[in-house]
C-alpha cells in the first residue's frame, strides 16, 4: 500500500497540468480498489474457513 501511495505522490508532484493531476488520481484510485478487493477476498476466505469448523446449533 505504501508503494502505491508513494507512486501517486510522485506522479502528483511531477504533474504540470490539471489533467495530469486527475490522471494520477484515477490511476491511484483504480490500483487502490484492486488492492482492497483482493484484501477483502482474502479476509472473507479466512472467515469462511473458520466458520466451516464451527458446527450448526
């Protein structure tokens, strides 16, 4: 995550136009969403694994 933010900050600092600023943001946002989706998927798998071991009542 820190690497992603560093790339975003660098791109933002190098941006010379308004459009370049927005492009840096959109690229970062997409990367951020993909990381979050992956992370949530891993956590859900962990929850389901734990849940499977607990019997129904």
